C-alpha cells in the first residue's frame, strides 16, 4: 500500500452561483478552481494517487481535467460529503485495489490551498499518530462555519466539531472561545475512516451523510482526532457566490503580482493589472497600469509593456517594447522587437529579433524576419517574410480565395511599397521592389521592380468644364 492518497471533492452543483456550469469549473486567477487544487495536490503525490469525486455534470468536469492524469470516482447522487467518501471506499472495493494507508481530503472549490499547507497537515497527522487531522482557521467572522472545539487551550486534540446551528447559547456568549472553524480539509487513517463511514447516518434535516460526523465517531471509539491551523484564513476559504469568487480572484492575482515584483518586475498600479497565476515575467521588465497578461504568457527581461495591452499564451523575448493597446494571442516575439501602438498579433505570428510591427498592423500565421518593419495599417496573413524587409503602409496579403488559404513569401531585403496588394499564392524574391499601389499576382524575381497599376491619365480643365455642365443643368 502507498502511504498517502488524495481525494478532491468536486461533485457539488454550487446553486448559489446561479450558473449553469459546475462550481469547480469556474475560474479565478486564470485557472479553474479545480485545477488550482489539483496543481497543489500534484506537489504532494503523483496523479495516480489523486481521486476526483465527480457528480453534477460529471462528464464536463472529467473532460476539463482528465489531461492531468488523475482518477475519477462517480458520486451519482450527491448525498453529502460522507456519502462522497463512501463512494471512494466502494471504488476501491469494486476495483479490488488496496487503498493507501492515509487519505487527505481536499475541496475542489478552495483554490488558494498551498502545497506547503497540505504537507504540514500530512506531517502533523503522522507525527500525532492521529486517525483524523482537521485543517482549521480563525476568520474575523466565523458565523456560518462549523466550529472546532479542542480538548483544552493549546492542545492538538479535538473533542468535537459543532455546526453553527448547534451552538449553545453559552457558547455563543463567548465567541472568542469558539472562533476556530473547520475548513473541510482533512487527513485520515484510511482504515479508521472506512470503518466510521459504515456507521454514518443521515438523520438530519438535509437527509445527507456528513463527513464531519466521523470526528465524533472516532473520538467515541477512543481514536485521536487532532487539528492544525492554516497560516491564512483566505487559504482555506471556498467560494459560494460570484462575489466571493471575485474576492479569491483578487487575492490570487495580487499574490501573483507580489511574487513577480519580489523577483524584480516593476508593476505600476498592481491593483489595475490582470495577471494569471501561470504567467512568467523576467526581471527589470516594466508592466504599466491596465495591462492583461493571461494564460501561459512568458515575457523576458528588460521589456516594457505599456498600458491597455493584452497578451495571452504568448512568448516575448528580452528588451521588447510593446506600446499601448497591443493584442497578442498565441504569438512569439523575439528579443528587441518593437510593437504597436495598437498592433494585433493573432495565433502563429512570429516576429523576429529587432523587427517592428506598428500602428494598426494585424498579423496572422505570419513570420516577420529579423529587422523587418511593418509600421502602418497593414494586414499580413499566411505570410513568410524574410529579414530586413520593409512593408509599406496599407499593404495587404490577400490570403483567402473564398475556399482555401494561400501563402505569400517575401525574400530578404525586399521593399513592398505602400498600398500594395499581394495576391497569394505568391513569391516575391529577395532584394525586390514592389511599387506603391500595385496589385501583384505573379512571382517577382530577385532584384526586380514589379508594378501592377493602371497608367495615370490627366485631363487638364476637366473640373471647370464639369462645373459648367452642372450649372447649365440647374438652369
């Protein structure tokens, strides 16, 4: 048997959210609630030792996190937390697999739980030779939470968990003595837990089997039930409403900003930025107010990200300047490039070292080579552009024929004049010139000048004659 397994409760509906999605599939800090908890658990045990109890919209939850390699236990009817662990017990029996010697139970809607806290719970559990160890906290206002009553002040041992509605008038009159709450996160000796599960009853107003009742059963059997307090109450709080979820989101994002600033990143007005917990930023980079850094974005050192820019799942090298209002989605930007303002890099855009992508330029599945420039009002889609190329204002690669996408290839050190349209599939070979205002449909050989526009016709005196005709028509 393995020494430790982890069970994550993720079967609930979360009715107070007023949402059609399962509660654990709401996101804070850029990740699903459940993903946060799984990531913390994976720091303690391998994925094969983690079981997710699913119930409400079970398949949706399974599909969202099955890439992590965890196992799943179905709680077809949601009959309480005790019932969820009964389902876990039955899954071991059905699979004829020996359970681990100990189980830690986490909540899938408590995203701030840290691996360090899970480990401390585990270490306390083993050190105290306990049958059950409860993770607790002391909030400013414990109203509504189950209270943990220890056998004596300073003692690790617990004599009872009392729900809010079961507190006596005498206990309520001394709130400082009943301020420690049950987080719903536990460590169990598996054999003791499974024996107690058989004795659970649902003789309560909700008709549910409560895992908290296991504490009383174990103490009655003479087994040790102990408690250990979390460092922060925020770490063990769940989210029952959207407002509570946004409180957790703000806490996670602020923690991310603090972590980055501690590593040498300058963040002006950190309360205004939105940075996912999965983002990485190098030292000496400056992030201005109202920037969003999302997903798996990676930013190097000595960059500056100006206000109102949004980067999602993008990689940025060192020394890059991203001016105001740029949008990057799954793009790659090499070192010392310059973007914006108001550039839009769509998926599979790759901007080379020292390249410029300027005002209102949009790229999609386009490679811009080292030192190349597209500074104004261009669309570059399905394009392979070499090094040292100049793209004039208003240039368009016409990549779509109504059915298929086609590629435009532009060789090194070429010059594409303003307001040119390049109709793909097309190759403009190296060191070529395309005259401004041209529509190019055929290959341009290396070193050539291509023109594709009508010859200008000028008619002197035409305007005055036209005005005379208009006056005569009015008369």
